[in-house]
């Protein structure tokens, strides 16, 4: 079993809203060996802003959750080496999976670089190796 789990945006959203999929993610996140790619923080920020604008979430809740994510996981920045791996993965994955986004390439490259598994419910990840699918 890999020593780390890379938590993607889908898993974090489900975890934070307390859904059934989030409960499945919780057991991995709470083990304390989770990694969160910095691109996931950007996607979560965008999600929270939409949710706040719609009146479903608050700025205070968002700040609290981001503080928790930073304490509970190791944030992995997108450096030059990881960016190059993600670019190569993106080129290959777009040939295999319709609608594959660059952000998913960054998440998957992070997992590959850290010999980790991705935890996600995003359908793009469903049939891939080294993925714990919670969707």
C-alpha cells in the first residue's frame, strides 16, 4: 500500500460537506498521510467563492476549512519538475479520456511523483491505476 494519499478537489469537497463519499475519504485523510496539490487549493477556493456567493457557505467557514487542510495534509506546490511531469501526463491522458483537464494531470502527476494513490470520485479518475474511487 502506498505510504501517502493525494486528495483531489472532489474528495475534499465531499469531506467538507460530510457526504457519504466524504465519509469514505475521511478515513484516509484522518490517517495523517495525505498530500494536497496546490492546484486543489485553487479549485477549492473557486468552489467556496461560488458557494459563498450563493449563500450556502461563508467566508469564515472557508478560512476555517483552509486552515484545517493546511494542518491535516502536506501541501505540494507545483514546481518545475512536477509541471513537466503533469504536461507529459496531460498530453497522454487527453488521448485516452475525453474532457481530461490539466488540473487532473497535476493531481495525478503529484501522486505518481510521491508513489501515492489519488482519492477521488471524479469520473476522469475512475478507471486509472493507483486511484481510490469514492464516487
